[in-house]
C-alpha cells in the first residue's frame, strides 16, 4: 500500500514539475503564445503636426502619444485569462477626432483571429482618408474613415 502512495505521489510531483517548467519556456505553454503586437503608423500628408493617439482598454490607459509622419507607436500585450481583451484608440489630428476598437479578441473578423499567424501582429496605418489594417504589413484594408 505504501509503495502505491509513493508512486502516486511521485507521479503527481512529476506532472507538477512538467507544468511548472512549461511556464518558464514560452514555446511550451499555451498562455505564452497569446502575445500580440500592435503598430500604429502615421501616414498622413501633413508634416507640420503629429497624429495624437490615446490607447486604452478596461485595464490599461496608455498616455496620449504624438506620432510624427512616417513614425509609429507600438505596444504589446497578452490576451487576458477570460479571452475578452479589447483595446480602443482615440486618434486626433487637427480638428479631426476618431475613436474605435483597434484590437478585439473573439469573433472571426477580429484582429486576434485574422492576425494570429505567423507573428500575431496587427498593423494600422492612418492616412488622410482613413484607417487601414493589415496582418502582414503589405496588404491593407480600409477599416474606418475619418
């Protein structure tokens, strides 16, 4: 009877050690693979004033950033445990202001579904006529107008 308990205890310890070691190695833990990157590029024709962006979520409030023409602002994050991560952004340039979701985890049209392979990166470019999104930094689609 005692040898069965030692074997069960040893098995539990082995499983626990494997789980803990997988947390330390990003390639072996599912949670580590949930990291996303978002780039916001200023492609406006105006070179005299920056594009101001203010990124927020339920838990994060990044201060307003000034992005000059052809520059970008980027941030990185992991999907939350409940898989309800959502970031929205207010864009301001001169007298134009626009607020919308820039990252949504969830449905089949969301950034987390469309931009998950291969590098989990979402690219946004802001032009004079609107806001374009890409998952590969080559093929952009108009998503919002000013």
